[in-house]
């Protein structure tokens, strides 16, 4: 939809005199007779005439303003939905990366535990071979040494205890790693160990908040920030405002490529 105000270079609250003054200035600049009948200037001159005819008529201007506001609201709504969808996709990718890292750590822990079990089993088998008594061989015309006189090496002390200790370590690793995976996958959204670098606050409002262009609730909404959106604090020197009976200042924050103001009562700093 054409924006007649931008075309004439005036604000949406321009008076009739300001509209006429802008029209006279632009009509002289884009008049086809002064530009060798160039099609571009002829088209611009036509649009300027159309703009001043609509804006100088009160009824037509009111109807045009209504359509313009509705179009702008729809564009902002679409932009906010696209930004929300992009943030959700990034959050899903971040969680997937965290799960992949946790799974890799779990596999490495399992591999180390298996290696330790194999080493313990090897030591146990070696100890059994060492402590196994040699068979008694009868020799001709010789006396057999009584079994009581044979020297049998005893099992090294605490070897069985060492095996049992490795088994307990194995089960402990399993429990710890499974608990870590479950906590990362299904834990509360308030865990900030894996927050994006450079962020030091997050949205706490259940219904989310709007990022505004000025530090006041009447400011233009730039984007919708859902709950637990991470933010970077730029300034905390915004003006105070009372909303829902609570008085708090406005903070200037940054999210992705957007920068604006949010009411501090709806966000929390990350210590």
C-alpha cells in the first residue's frame, strides 16, 4: 500500500498548509514539462497529485489513515511472528546441540568404564593363574611331597575389593550421566548454563513482552519477545513508569539484531 505521507515527505499529523506546501515543492521538482517528458517524472507527478487530493479531503484522508494503520499493524504482526518463529527454531537447534554433546559425553564415559572393567577382569584372571597350585608329579623311587608342605601363593590382598569398587564406579557413572541427560532434556527453562554468549537477562512475563522503540508503554512495538527470551542489557537509565500498580524503570536491551526498550518488571537479570 502506497504511503502518501512518505511520498510527500510529511508526518501523519501534517496540517493542510503543510500538505499544500509539500505538494507545491514536489510538483515543481517532478513536473514532466521541466524534465523533458521523462516517464519516471511523469509517474511521480501523477502519484504526488493523487496523494495531495486524498490528504486534502478530510473524509478520504480519514479512510486512508484507517487502511494505512491496519496495513502497518498487519506488517508488524507478521514481522513479530517471523521473529518468534526464528527464535523457536534457534532454540530447537540449541537444545539439539546440547543433547548431542550430552550423548557424546555419555558414550565416552561408557567406553572408559568398559576399559576399566576389562582391565580389572584381566588382573583377576592373571591373579588366578598365579595362585593356581602346580600338580604333584610322582617320581620313581622318590617320596611324594605332602600337600601340606607345598607353598601356595595366596591371592593378592584387596583384589576382589578392587573389582567390586570398579563395579560401583560403573553404576555411579551410569546414574550420573543418565541424570544429566534427563535434566538437560526435561529440566526447567530457567537453566542458564547454556545461554547464548553476551546475554545477561531474560524475559519472565508468562505472556511475553513487546520490544518498544521508546522507553514508555505507548511506544511503538518493534517485536514480541516470548517468555525466557535471552536479552543483552544496553542501558538501565530509562524513565520510571507505573504499570499495573508497580513502578519500575525501562531498560534498553538487545535481542538478535533488534534493539529497543522493555519494562524492567517483566525481565530478570542473570547473576
